[in-house]
């Protein structure tokens, strides 16, 4: 095994995946949201750099090829579990998250069953777009948590009349409640939209992998 820089970046991304959940165990919100967001974005950036550097420097390796998809899946699955766990369990969030988790388990099962011929399920360009949409959607939803809890902290420190006046159009807003509320709403809408797009791409690529695997799933006659 060659532990060059691309492989080290991939390994760090794999380690960062559970770190996103750990942030919520040791830090209160919105600090935990900030740390999770920064850790997730940093790890997502390495997803592009490790592959690019490996190709640029001719350092592609078997350990890197093995760890890269595992790190991607671990990041997405753990981050989605955290987001859903701290959400109001809205079906608009739970349904696409469920579709993404189901697909990841299904394709992983296919690859495990196929064993030596799993190379037939090569990562497609559409699958890479799927991963990109997943990463951006999750980062955006973590951002919503930041806005939401700053708004909650601001509202908690004010009386109801001040809050109502600030959030109503035309009222004074010295505490910035309106932009915090707008940030919460828009990041929530954008994050869910991107997550649904990612879920659609997830199902399409999952079906594509299944069709490619079908010849290897037929019983001998």
C-alpha cells in the first residue's frame, strides 16, 4: 500500500465522516452546526483534490480506489443521519434521505455480491454529479441549522413584542432577525431542492448499476 498525499487525503476524509456526528456530542448548537459544516466542507473539498492529484502525479493506487467510494458514502450517510435526527422529521427531508440511503446500501450489496466482477459497476459521470449534488445539499442544510439556532438565540433574548415588530415588514430590526429568518428559510428551501435532485440522480444511477449487474445475477440453466 502506497500512502501518498492523495491516499492520505482520502483516509482523512474517511476519518472526518464520523467526526461530523461527534461534533453534536461535545458541542452545543449552533457551535456544533458550525464545526460540522466546516468539517464537512473541508472533507468534501478533498474528494476533488485527492482524485485530481492522483491522476496528475500518476499516483493512482488500489488502496485509494477502495477507500474513495467508502469515504464518500460514509460522509453522506452519517451527515444525513445527523441532519434527519436533528430535524422535525419532515417528509420533504426524510423521503429523499431514505432514497439516498437505500441506494447506497443496495449498490454496496451488489458490489459485494459480484466480487471480482464488481469492476463492471464503474462510477459514471452521472454518479459523480449525484455525489456533487449530495455534498452541496448537505452543506446547505447544515447552514440552515446555523441560521436557525442563531435566530432562536436572538429571539430567546428578546420580548415577544420586539420580535413581532422586527419580523413584520416595516418594523425596526436592530438585532438582524429578518436576515437570520431569511437565511434559515432560503438555505432550507435550497438544501431540500438540491437533496431531491440528488435523490433522483441516486435512483437513476442505482437502476443503471442494477441493469449492468443483471447478467451476473442470472441462475445457470
